[in-house]
RNA sequence: GGGUCUGUAGCUCAGUUGGUUAGAGUGCGUCGUUGACAUCGACGAGGUCUGCAGUUCGAGUCUGCACAGACCCACCA
C-alpha cells in the first residue's frame, strides 16, 4: 500500500503539477484534438501593469478567469486564455523615475534614449515576475500567445487604428484647455483627475479702486489673466453692468474686463460675481468660447507665472498668490479673506495639483456622425451596444446589472477624449510634421525634413484595442480594409468577439468602455459578449490592502505558500458575489485549507479501504446495490446539473457552496461512513471521479494531484507519461460530467432522507450510549430493521439528565450484534419513571465531575500560558478520568438493562 | 449637487420571480471521538432581517420616507 501523508502538502506538489500541465501543451487549444465543430471560448486577460507585482486583486482576477477557462475547456470547447501585460505609460515612467531619484538621477540628466532603455528593462523584468506569479496561481493561460501592449504587433495595431481614425476625421488636433500635471509634464484625461477636499482661503477684493464691485476667488494669481466678469442674468445688483467693458489696473497689470451674464453663476456664492480666467479654468474656458472672449495665458507648464506679468513673472503659483494678496492688502483692495472647504484637483498618479491650461493636443471626437455607423456617433453606437445590441449581436451583458446604469450615464456625458500625452514612455503618435504639412501613417513618410511628433498616446488607447490586437500574431496580420481594421488570423476568426471580459469594477470607464469604443469603431464588432465585474479585495477592516499596512496586507504568494494555492483560490471564489467587495484574512484561507485537506482524506480513505481502488467514469443502475448507493449517486447527479447551471450564470460562490455541501455533508459524513460497513468500490470510484472533475476548476492542483496518484496506483507506473497523442489521463482535459437522468432516483432520495432524519433523532443520545448511525442504515439496508422500528426508536423518550428538554433515548442497544426486535421490547418495557430517577442521580454526579475537569482544562488562559509538557500531562490525566467515567457509565447501562 | 450600492447571528456573508419555523461558514458553549481527516461528529445558545409607514391573504424580498456607512460622477469662482 502506498504511503500517503495525512494532509495535502500543497507546496511540495504545486510546481510539479504546473510543469506537467505546461509541458503537455494543452493550455493551447491547437494542441488538443478537437472536433471541427467544437464551440469556441476565449478570454483575454486584463493585462496587469508592468509597474509591479501581483496583489490580491490580481489573484482574484486569475482565480475567476481560470475557473471559467478550466470549466469551458473541460466542456470540450476550443478554449483559449490569452495573457499579456500593459506598459502603463505614466505609471511605469513614474516608477522608474522614483528609482532614479534614489540614485540621485533624473530622466533629464539621463536623456530620453537612455531613460527609455531603463524603462524597457524594468518592464521586461517586471513582466517575468508577473508571469511567474500567474503560474503560481495555477493560471492555465496559453503562454505561447503572450502579448504586451508595446510589442511590435500591438504597436502596429495602434498605428493602424490611429490612422483609420484620423482619415475618418475622428482624430483632430486642437488647442484646448486640458488638465496639466506640472510634475508629470503631461496632459491627463478628465477621468485621470482626482479630487481631494482641502481647506483654502477665499479672497474677496476689487481689481482696482475704480472697479464698481467686489469679486471672490480662491486663486488670486490666475486673476492676472481675467478677461471678463460673469454675473447671473437675474442678479439685480449687476444687471446694469452687463455688456460694459471696464478697464482696470490689477496689482500693476492692466486688464480689460467685459461684464457678461451666465446662468451658471451662483448668486449666493461669494459676491455673486465671478472673474473669468479662460486659460486656467474649465468652466471659464467654456464661457470664453460662448462669449468669444480673449484668452490670456498666465501659468506655464511648470506651474510658474509666464512673461509680461511684471514682478510676478517667473514666480511659482504659490509665491505669486501670496504676493498678489499682499499687494491687494497694501492697496486697500482686499475686503476680506475667509476659510472654505473645496475640492483640489490632483493627478491620479502623483497627487500633484492639476493646472488647467490651454495646450495643443490630439483628441478623439466622440460626437462626430460617421457613415459606417449609419450616421451615428461613437457615443451613440457604444450606448446601443449595451442597451440593444449592435452589428447583429446580443446586447453586451454587464454583471452585475446595476453597473449598466453607470455605463449609460458615463457614455451619455462623454466628451472628446484627449489622447496625446507628453510622457516619454509609450506609443509615439504616428504623426509627422514638415513646415505646415501633417502626415499620419503607419510607416514614416518618404522624403527628408519630416519630424515625428514627440508626444505619446494615452495608455488606454492601446489597451482599448486589447481584445483584437492580441489575436494578431505578427504585424503583417494587421491591415486596413474597407474602412475597417482587418486581423487576418485564425485566432481572430475563432475567438473574436471574446466570451467574457472579467475585471474589477473600478476600471469600467477607464478600460471596459474604451474597449467598447475602440473595438466597435475599429473592427465593427463588439469586443466581448459579457462583462463580469468583481469587487475590491479588502483587508479585515474593510480597507484597501496596501503594502504600507503590512499587518493586514496579504501577499498572495505568501499565503499560497503557507496554505496552498487551492485554498487561496477558494477563499476568493466562495463567499463572494459579483460587484461586491470582499474582506479577506488568513483565518478564512485557513478554513478553506481544511476543506482541501478533507478532499485529500476522502481520497486517502478510498485507497486505504480498498487496495484495488480505481476511478470509474461510469456506473450503471445495476451497480447500485444498497439504498445509500442509489441515494448518493442520485444526489451527485442533481449536484452536477445544478453546479453546471450556476457556473453558466457566473454564480461561482453558489456552485462552490453546493459542491462543498455535497462533498462534506453527504459524501464524507454519510456515504463514506456507510461504506466502511458495506463496501461498493465501483460506486466509490465513480463518486471520486466526478467530485474531482467538478472541483477541478476551483482547485486545480489538489484535484490533479489526486487524479495523477490514483492512476499511478492503478498502473503502477511512476511517473506517468503524457503525450499530446495521449491526453487521456490528465484531469485538466477530462470531460466535464454530465448529469445522467437515469441515475436520479427521487424515491431513494426521499427514503434515505427520511432515514437520516429519524437517525438524527436517535443520534441525539448517541454520545451517551454509543449507538452508531451507520449500523442503523446498514441494518435497514439488510432488512434487519424496517422503517417502523426505527421510527419507534426515534420516539422512545427519556428525560435528559440535565432536565432541560425531553430527548429521544434508547437504552443500550447494539444494533449489529443484537436482535433489534428484542432491543426494542426492552426499551418499551422499561419503567420510565424509575429509570429516570436512578439515572438522573448517577448521571448528575458524573456530569458534574466531568464539567469540573473539562472546565479547568478548557480554560484558554490556562492552556495558553501553560508549557506544553504540563498541558500534555493534564491531557493524560483527563483521559484517565474519561476512562473511569466511561466504565462507570457502562455499569449504569447494564443496570438500566436489568 | 446628481447617482449607485450596502445595512440579516459575535464575525464574514447567502437568501433567485414576495410563500411553511430566516440560512451557511466561522466563532462561542457542552459532549463524544483519536485506525480517512494536527482533525472530525453531535447538540446548544445567539436574529425586532437598521427604523417608520404603505401595498398584499402574506414582506428579509415590492413602494415611500428617515438614519448609518461605502463608492462613482460633476464641481465650487
């Protein structure tokens, strides 16, 4: 008999199992002999940023997607999971800059070329780490299709899409007010700006002594660029000034201010009059457009005051503010300063305050009507893709549904998307300039004197193409044909649109919506049929996990090592619902580790119980001998269909719970116990076979390990060899079980459940009288006992020794050796009252004694503080006591019998 | 300011289209096990389903309001 350890030692086997899978080549569907008409199933992995390492959120993503992939692969579909990484331009550049700072360098000292080399190296190293970690999680993705948003093929896709958009007039260049990060020295998209509430001063002042009324501002330094003052048209105080142009000398700088009316002005805020600075405020910019105001730029790209503002020029924004306030005070123009709370816009990457300023940038026009969308805009088309469906597809389904609403409102309010960034690391714009000429193309233009635009593209531009760009194998696969992007590969035909996009809800707008935009436009098709959004993985206290909080932060690799990857995966899959955050902590993982141990021990029992144990894929009705066989097999087939339906509907947690209930409460607790007395190895082999298959997508390692071992035992070959021509004995590519209706036996289920219930009642007193429920079932199965007798047994009542409640009680029966009929007669003939009194007295004494000892020993403080030796000794003592008590109880029982 | 979500046992959460006595896991208490299972089993305690009102024969579930919390969007001169 093989030596099997009592617990599953995850970290001993996992790497080996992964290697076995990987070497089989079956992560790649091309290596599986599938029928031509096999259905296709594809997921494109949300590419982790190359900035860092795997965190619990990525582990969640991998667990869910691998579950889906393994389930569908086992269903015989042509299944592929395409992995990749994202260059994450701003984030990665910042990360490398931080490292440089430690060396006392910065990117300008290094120069662009050297800097980019370093970034590339960093990205490559990081990618290696990410791959290693994804493998540790058991991810069954096809590494031969690995993609990177900056590799040659993906870059080619980016250029093609950019050109296509430019030619369609969807991409334009213009000077517009943008969010500028003075530290990153780049623009930011609207949704890359975050807000922080802060306390700040609001100043109420006059531009100069002659100006007719007061205005309020939190940013006096921008007032150098004011070209108008806006008031509410209904405001009686200022009505008479509307339309006037007033000259003013503002702290030494001459201004010409037009008084305009705008309904957006709040009469009750400040003085009700607002100084309009078109160049440095989003709202003011829009007013300036409407009223054709002059635009005066005050602040430059380093957040310093520009030339021609006298003594303020060259000063930083903060310095200029102080000096202007000082100057106003000096001139007696400052009426008052109050403290208020407002929102400061900051860069989402580096938290530096944003300066809105006008800049020449590239934009995607989301409102332009385009012919190929039947005269509809991108915005309208993408709205319909989820609402009604486009291009003959069903509507894209967002799970959970409530996020659809968010999507619609976002899409509705979408404004032109600024795609150019002044970041070094990223896709360079495929745009060249010569004098006044502009050339946009996939390849650089012929002829001299062309210079390429120095800007790079927003990182979401390339990740927006992800579902189809990953389907190309080489740049030549990508071309523009009939106003669309053409990807000329088998993968594209087979796998696009992908089945599902799975990601965390926080990038619904950043990424998911952008993918819908870019794909509907570029390919003329939807990128995916379903969107599954998982929640945020949080710590015990509900806070976001972060390395800066090491006491609650969980590194997935640490816990995988400690408890096994399977337990970690289960902890992320069970007890969670889509779109809702989940709290995770070690105890949770530990509990699920116990379940993995349970499965392991089910297998261990199988091997111990029968030296000839083998897994069986099928069982016939004739093979089911006892009632318990019929019951468990029937239950199993119910579970198979329920779990399959749940998985189809993305109810992973529910499926897991049902499986857990079946495995633990029905298979292990009942069937295995009965099996000890009456063996049916064929049924046992069948049950384990199915249980392993059902659990495999949830916990691939332990199930594969057991599967392998079971076959090793059978064939006595070590190690078993697998080849592409012989995929048979690898669980990963086994067929997913199908529920066999013929094996569902409602009658047997009902009969067994009744029995369970009755035994449950008898069981209540099992602890005192050592009645083994297995024996009752066994006796029933062998027709020693019939249902009526068992029912009677369940009804026989004695008073509980503690006098709490009436409990069914049966005295001293040995079900197997004894004749149950006689036993029952004894039970019925007992003088209940007399028996009660005698027993009560004796038992009360005993219970008292026991509780005293147990109390002492179960005292946690005592156990925790005491050295192990002492606790050990006391345990021995306890056992001595128990022995004594036991023998006394036996005595009592005998008395009772007489 | 606009919107979304959440509130169920000490803790973490399920609860499908309204339908018997509101569930699971964990924790706690008691007892029993140590020959598949550094475990496991049985039993027990623990809930005004945040509150109020409404619809209904019937509400954890639907509606309205209130309270508490989380998040998203817009944005404050």
